[in-house]
C-alpha cells in the first residue's frame, strides 16, 4: 500500500532512506521511480548516488557538502510534486532462455514442488510481462515481478556457492538473472546468453528499474547462435 | 603526458588491489562503490606524494606485497603498519621517498592495523571504468584488469618525474591515526532499530564483539551477544539500498558491518557507523574486538568536521 506521506529513515549521517509504501507492488514501485527521476534531474551538488529499490529510495550524500536536513527538505518538496513526473516509455526487452537440464538444474524440482509438468513451469514463466522492480545484489541483477502464483517457489535451503552467469532463477514471486558468476540461493530454472552487465557500455546494465522484460524459450543450439 | 612503468609485482600477497575513493553514481545499475576501505589513509598517501587526494593507490592486506621499482618514482606508505621495508631496511610510514630502479619494497606483516596504502607520485595508471579506478573484485572490472595483483604485473604512473620534488613530505605525527585492537565505533541508530527488542538493542550496545575470520571485503562479521529482533517482525525485510557502515543483523543475531561491495540488501540494519569512523573499518582485523557507542546526529556531524579538518589543514600546509 502506498503511504500518504513518505517515511524518512536514518541510515547513518550520509544517506537518507525514503519509504513510499509497505509492499512489493507496481503502484509503490512506480512512485519510487518518480521520486528517483525527480531527484536525478535536480543533480544536487553533494548527492553522490541514488539507489531505487522495491518500495524505497536511498539517497547517498556528502554531509559536508549538503546537510541532511537541507536534503530532506528538498526531497519532501520533490515528493509533493511527483504526479507531474512523466515516466519514460520503456521498450520491452525480450530475453531468450534455455530451460532445464544443465542450464536449469532446479526446473524439475520446481515442477515437482507445484505438482505440475516442466512444460507448465516454462509456459507460466514465459507468460508475464515482468516489471523491473530494481537492480541490485550484483551489478545488473534485475528483480523481476511477478512470477505467477502457480510457480512461485521459495529459495533453496542451501544457497549455491557458484551460480553461473546468465542463470535465470525464481524466488517466491520474483524472477532474476545472474549477470556474473556469484553465490546465490534462487531456484535456477534456465540460462540466457544475454549479457546483463557490461561496464564498457553506457548504461552498463541491460535492464533498468521501471523497465519491462519478457522471457521466451530457445533451444541450447539457438542460444549458441543468439545475437543481441 | 607520459606513461612510465614504475613498479613490478614480485609477490602479490593475499590481496593487493588498485583502489581510489570509490565508484558513485551507478548504484541504480547495481554497481557498488568498492574503493579504499581506509579512505583517510588513501587521501593522506596521495597528498604526501603530491597527487590529488582522490588518485588511485595500491591497497595491500595483512602480510603485504613485494614490488620492485623500474624507474625513479616518489612513494609513500600509509594506513596500517604492515612494517614496510625498502631493500630490507625499515621504511618510515606517512612520509614520501624517491625510490629508484631496482629498489625493492616489501612488508613483514601487521604491527598495527590491517591494510596499507602505497601511493605513487603520478598515480597508478589504469583506465577509469564507470568514473573510478577502484577494483570491483566481485564483478571483475575496474582497477588493474578487474582483479587483484599477480606476480609480474607492471604498474605505470603518469609523468612520475614531475612528482619527485614532493619527496620528504610527511603527515604531522599528531594526525597519524592509532590503530588499536580493541575498537570503539560510533554509530547512529537506524534504519530498522525499531525492529529489535530492548534487550537486543542493549546487547548491541554492550558487546564486545569479536571480528570473525570469515570477514572479507564485503563485510565485517562479528561474534558476540545476540541481537534479537521483535517476535512480530518477519525474518527479512523488503530489499533496499545500503551503504558502507550499515550494520545488518541476520536471523542468528550476529551483526555484520556492510562494506562497499554491495548496493542492496534484505536484512534489517540496527545502526550505521558514522562517516568520521568509516576509515577505521579498513584497519580492523580478525581477532580484534569492537564495541558500539551510539551518538547523536549532532555528534556525528561534529566528529566528521574534526576528521575533515585534519586533511584540510594538511592540504593547506603543502606547497602549491
């Protein structure tokens, strides 16, 4: 639910955390996106970074360049005019996925968990138009929502120490893609040849908060041939 | 502008990387700041060799690395006292020297602190990636080829000969930080201190906590009095942005101080280390103990101004 008024929380003396709602929902996340856009446009001296998340925005600042109270007033002011912020039209990024086998070691388990076929899991995972709620965890990692209830699966009890880059996973109603080899606890159902993060590019992340994603199934052979 | 090869890595040690003051402005893409864990030592090192304070330096951990000079270059070692030696003779820290071809800089391990910084006059010439020369070890970009140093790597500096006249500069002794083994970190409550029980908050304040050996560049893991959350809150929170110094408490009640290698997290944070004390995080080592002292925002601001004054006064004392 969207809050009537933003809640400010203190995270040290050099950041301000603004909560705009209490749940994971497009309405709250869109509000975060508007505030993010508004503050990004202001290009305030002393503001070092903005980290938009599901329901909050973290504003990191240099306290000797801009005082926290001054910054909070500017944020409050921006919050009062969010309806006027136009959201950018986002193109849908389509992401090819090879499901199952060695590409998706948890696909069978997810099917079994829900007592449905592997085919149904794939059909359900490729059906939604996902919203990119935030980028976090590692550079370029998208938190996508929402996975249909019928395939929403809890994280693995024991996280893997090494999830290969490109792995596509499910954790409850969220789906995500691992941009680099990293540890991870999500149920891995497939793999994409798409490059999620490239520090030589501007922007370096294939996906951005507020964007849209659709998955489609490809064979291992097609994935090898695939070009962005 | 001439790039000159100045140092060759003879032995890299357990973890030696290129770091500057960090990578900001890309948090929206999940890019963490990385950067020197002891920002004060890095800034001081740069100023002592005549660089801008935010140039890239070499950060070396615990037993340090061994490098050989390939050309005349002014160097300074700051931060933790890992007992630097130049051609086997003890090298005074927080002071700049010219070293020449064939000179060997080594370390014999920590007397105090955990990480030393080596600044070179003319900086360390590596490409800026996303606005910074810091190494993102976990994503493999920035710094020296996105990785820690290896044997035979060669470091270049820009116009090192123009910095040779900075040799002999030093930081005033009274400004050199002391690195204890029993630390006190000043913190501000929040952002989720209200999710903890009164007993949990008291445990957090009383401590002391032991630095666990599985601490690394992503976080300082602590062992000590368990900090319990209220029974009516969920195990995790909805993921949100985090900063270096935020102290998260997972289900086992053992706090972890977040360092600058991640931008988001789903654990609740009871408190956050104040900016003035952040540089200390780079010098705490496994086996040390830490206690937390809660301060007010006004005290945090005053402490930071005091800390910053040290650097600013030093800058003013320098020629040009």
